[in-house]
């Protein structure tokens, strides 16, 4: 799979890069004295063909410590899913910062 993140300005491709990214991200958070928790909501999944689907969701990342928790960032998640041997997997994930865009008339 692949993971594209604007927060870290990276695209990780393949198991080794994804594992390294997760370890580095976790170590960085722990060095700041927090544990990151991910909460996804408003998930929309649509079929894009046999054995393929697209998912979109909002994600909040909380920084949690003994002193309390706060929202670290708000993101939009865009996944391309694929079914392999009866199991659905994330083939590609792209995230972007959730930003307020005012409505203009």
C-alpha cells in the first residue's frame, strides 16, 4: 500500500516504508510526552468496481497524556480499497488537512 501525508511531507510506499513511518511518528509523539489517538467518523464507502471501493472520512488525531487530551489535527482521509482473498485492504491512503473554506456568494 501507500500513504501520502501533507503533515509529514511524505509518501510512504510498501510495507517497509509504512512500518518505518509508523515507528518514527510514534517515537516523535512519545518524545513530546503524548500518545496519538485516531478517531474517524462520517465514513462514506462506494464501490468502484468488482473488488474495489473508495472510502472518504474525517479524522481527528488527539494528543493524549496524563495531563489530558487535545485535538492535534483535523484531517480528511481518502482511501482506495481492494479486496484480496475475501479481505478488504487499503491500497492507497491520502490525507489532507481539514481547512475552513468560507462560503462566498
